[in-house]
C-alpha cells in the first residue's frame, strides 16, 4: 500500500481525468460551482433575506409548475407574468391643470387557457383625490374600459396610497356588463379574467397582442405615481415553479448551491485534517497514547449521529456556522482510524527511522515525512466526507432545524413536506431541490471513489 | 465504554436539561403558591421570597444545585436511564392509555419502529447478501458494474427524499398506497393488522430500495476478499462446484463482518427512522422525536436520545462478544473484535 502513496500529484490528476466516473464527477462539480457563482453574483441578497417574508412574494402565483412544462403541450397554460413600471411605455400630458400619467403594457397572449387572475397594483402620492382608469385593447380592436374610480381622499396634505385592482373587483365586473352583448358565446361579466380573453365569435380564447393602459388623472401639483405593476396571473412560472407561499423556487434552489458547497467543503476539509493529524499522531506515538486516543475515537464512533446533531442544534443554536462545527465534531472519526493505521506502517519505513536517528523532532517527522505521504488519500477522504456533511445539513434543515435566515435545499424540502407537497403532487417542489442534493452528493462520491481507487489499488471500492 | 458514551451525551445535554428542569420546578412552585389562599395576602416581595426558598429546596432535593458532572448527578442520571425512568413530557403527548410518562409513550411507539425497521432490515439484508454474493462471483461483469453504480448513487441520495418521490409516484399518481402511514382502524379491530401492513408498504419499499445497494456492495467486498484466499483455491482444485463455493463456503466465511454490519445498521437505524417516519407519518419513535422537536419538548428529546445511545452502545458491546464466537480467530479478551 505504501508504494501507491508515493504516486506523484501529476499522476493522480492525470489518472483522475482519464477515469470516466472521475470526469463525470468533476463535470457535475464544475456545473455546481458555476451555479453558485451565478447565484452569488446575479441574485440580489435582498430576495434571499425576504425568503421568509410572505408579503414580498404576494405578486407571485402560489404552487404553480415551472414554465417549461408548457413546452411539450403547445402553450396549454398561461405563464405568470409580472410587468413592472420598467416594462411599461409611460407618457405624461397636462391639460387644463389636470396631469394625466399613463402606463401601457403589451402582452403577447398565445396560451390555450384563461389566466387565473389579472391584477393592477398602483402606489401613488397625492394631495387631491386622483382618478384611476384601466383600459384594455384586444387583438380584435375592441377597447374595454375596465376600471374608472377616484382614489380615497388624502389623509394629510400629501399621502401615499396603494390600490390593488383584481379581476374580482365589483367596478370591473360592472363595467364589463355593457360589453356582454358583443359576444356570440355566452360570457359572464362576473368573471372578467375569462371574458376579457374570450373570442367574440366563438367560445374560445382570443390570442394576440393585448394592450393594457393605466391612466391616472392628477389634480394636485406635486402628485405623482410611485410604482405601477400589471400582473397576468398564470398556471406556470419561472424555471422551477413556486411553492405554496408563492416563493420563486429557482431563487431558493440557486442560493442553496453555494450554501451546500460551503458547508460540505468546509466540514470535509476541517474534519479530515483534524482526523489526519489526530490519527497520525496516535499511530506515530504508539503505546499508551495510541491506546487512549483510539478509545476516545471509539467513543465518538459509537455516538448516535443524527439525534445528537438535533439536540445540539436545539440547545445551542441554528446557524450554518454552528452546523459546520457540529458536523466537524462527528466527521473526523473515520479519517483518524484510516490515517492511524497508515501511520503505523509508515513509521517503520527506513527513511522515518533515519530521520528519528538524526534527532528530528516528532512534530517535524509527522508534518514533514508522514503527512505528505498521506495527502492523496486525504483528498479522497475529503471528497467522500462532503456528501455526508451535505446530507447531514439537509437532514437537519428537513427536520425544521435549519438556519432560518438562509434558504437551503433541506429547508425547501422541509416546507414541501409540511405542506404535504408530495401527496398533493407538487412534484417540482420536491424533485428539484432533492435532485440538487443528490447530484452534489453523487459528484463528490464519484470523485472520491475514483481518487480512492487510484491512490489505494488494494481497496475494492471502485466503480466500473 | 458504555459509561463513557453516556457521559459524553450527558455533557452535551446536561446544561440544557438542567435549565428545563429548573424552569419546570419554578412553574410548579409558582402554581402551588398561587393556589394557596393563605399566601395571597402576602406582599409581592414576601411572595417572591417564599417562591425562592421553596425552589431552592426542591432544586437541592433533586440535586440540581450541583453541576451535571458531579458524581452524584451522573450516578442518578445513569441509574434513571437504565431503569427507563425518563420523566414526563412538557406537552400534551399521551400514550393511548392516557399516560404522559415518557417511558409509557416510548414503549408504545417502539414496537412500531422495530416492526418497520426490523422488517426492512431483514428484507434488505436478504436481498443484499444474495445479490452481493451473486455479483462477487461475477466480478467485473455488467451486473457487477450496474450493482456498484447503483450502490454509489443510492449512498449519495437522501433516503427521505426518495420517500417523498415514492409518495408522488405511488400515492399521488398511481393511487396504490396511502400517503400517510397512520392506520385508520383501531388496534382492537380484527383487520387492524392488514391495515397496518398496507400502510407500512410504502415506507418499507422505500427503505429496501435505498438500502440494498450499499448492502450488496458491502457483502461483495467481503466475499471477494474471501474468494481470494488459499482455502477457496484448494476447494476449487478439489472439484467443488463454483456455486457451492460461492454461496456456501465463501459466504459462510464472510459471515462475521456481515453480521457486524447488520447489527450496527439496525442499532443505528434510529437516525434514519426520524427522517423516514417524518416523511411517511409512521407513528413510531422517529415521528415522536420529530414532533418533540417542533414543540421543543426537551424531556422527550433527551429521553429518546439517551435510550437510542444506550441501545446502540449495548449492541456494539454484544456484537463484539458474539464476533468472538463467530470468528474463532478473534479472541474476545482483547476487546477490539470488530476491527477487521
């Protein structure tokens, strides 16, 4: 076995890249690293902090499938669309002391079904009551005036007010009544979401470009619109769907990648190094020190891992940094056993004996002569410890003991399980985060096993 | 060894448990005082004084004024755990007979966990041992490669996630099994047993699926080691059939390490039980633990943790002893039998 430890680093790397499984593991790992970098750079930290704040997600649809489920079915479902003031064409005109501000959005409606809702959300600051008007121009040229109403009188000299007009609104339903006669097929003015998007000649969806125009008539000098949004409520949304609070799962799942890699790698590196030094020290010193140290090792080995982990996080605290500590506490044991048995062999080699005779200190022998020999197996062990750490954190989060400030894969699955997502068939909520955990685990196992086979040919743990 | 492990568990939990116990003493003392009409006329300062005196008295009586590592406390706790006197829950849990003693609740839940995980371990090990020996005899074949790949993938999977996928597939899409594994009938009902088995099917399938890959992998490892030994070559030369060598001689000789892993995986399955029972709402110890986390019911958490540590440590001890009998090469007296 010792001869194999003398493999140079270059040999190990080249063998790793020549192995099919090793390359597969590295490819998955690279993909995960790019996802993590993308998440850290592209997704604002703010949405990460807002993960537990339901009002932040109120514009998002609840429990809907990812948008790509439409692909095979020819746009069967409406994709949930949030149009902000940045997407709108705005214009402003003043006539006879009245300022008219318009926001207009174009929607390319090419779906086979009706939207689940339409929502207009406006925030304005005013000193005199303004008028809010909503128009929709359909592809067939018909212009429906959906809403025309004054906003409440201002509380003080200048107050900010938000109005949310949905398709359940009584004014909208009343104003649509005058158009009912234009339809050949019977339509219900009480269901604007269906009537607005219906064909007048046949009983089906009218596809094409819809133009939504919001106009606000202001009578005060400094009155202005703060924000305007138009939301087309749909049945599919985003690359990974949403959960039952309307949270965009892609944000949580992308953020989970750097968190999982951080926990996995830090725990693996720290615990393997502790185990390595502990084991080598015990093996090198031998006799009573070895005996005593290995007894401590045995005790840690026989502790029930998950229950103690749970107790620790209940009694001490929940943050990913603490989790790293807890996982290290249990993670070093295996490596200590392996490195001790290898140190027992190496310490009897002639060059170690020679170093001893030359009067080198124990610390120097351990760090200069023994540990460098064990580096390849250390890397294999690090790679094999990562999945255990990630699964440990995921299990804790799954039990509801995760860090409450960060969305992790385990936490998303915890929410899914408490909401009964599996029994309700919300597959995207369960499958995608779990798949990420499994992919990460498998990537490191592949790399670790390949490394293990290379540095330790006697071990039969090999794949393919 | 057993005591050392219990000692570490105590060290990790002791301070928290003390806090909880003192809190509950304070609550009970305050309540008794509030119900005592004689003390109602006292001024707040005097009342507080009475409360503190009574509390100190009780804390002293239970030995809580000493730190958790004092010999008296340790002796008491270990004795209590051994006698399964685990205290009462701080919550509304009850066993079906209405008792709130943790001892009773655990005794009610334990058989269900043992039923599920015992059955799963038996099925998994049966499949795993046969499959492991099968692929060991065909080292390097396509079966061997598929089996190894399966073992690698299944060890990277969270088993509880597979459980959720099983619920989507079998309970939601196919509607074959119920998603919640709590039997609908009463234990006194004659069809209860069938109901229980029907509800157990889905968690059982999941546990077997996730388990047998790594099982057969372990068995394969040990059997291949044995197949490389001289006595097997001697038997081959003597003309004994390959099948007989594989399933009878090699497997028999690989039995001690395999037995060790069966016993240890059974004893440590409690960690997996927490997750699996949570996913399937199987009313065993694991689900009890999960519910206790949600309600921060520390006495239940601590009680179950002590108990599962105890079970695990005792199993390790027994395995060490039996190993000596199974494998005559290992002497029991050197105390480190399980190292192979």
